[in-house]
C-alpha cells in the first residue's frame, strides 16, 4: 500500500516515513530515506532540515547527521564519552 503525505513539519516526516520524495516547483529534487534526504546539501538548501539535524550541525557532530529525536539523543549522549 502507498500513502501520500504532504507535510511541512520535517521532524514528523523523519519519524514516520521510511521514504521521502521532495519536489521543488513540481520537479523531483530527492527520492530516498529521511537520513539521506536531510544530509543532502540540495535538500538542506531548498527544503530545509529537521530541528534535530540543525542542532547536530550547530554542535559540529560528524556526518551523517541525525534526523530523528532518538538518533540525535544518542549522538549527543555519545559526546559525553
């Protein structure tokens, strides 16, 4: 079964969708996983990033940047050593 979801809350998409298709001006920009999408410079520039990914970027975490709350929490816990 295929479900088409139009959503602007990127955090929500990262949590519930195994595949993202990003369109810009009616043209395909990206088709793949949320992790690949939000680590793509083209998607970051044209669509944006989930808040979790922006936090990880600001903290200079290594790539691939986390895109879900669980992955971001784990990445920041890993900084404590």
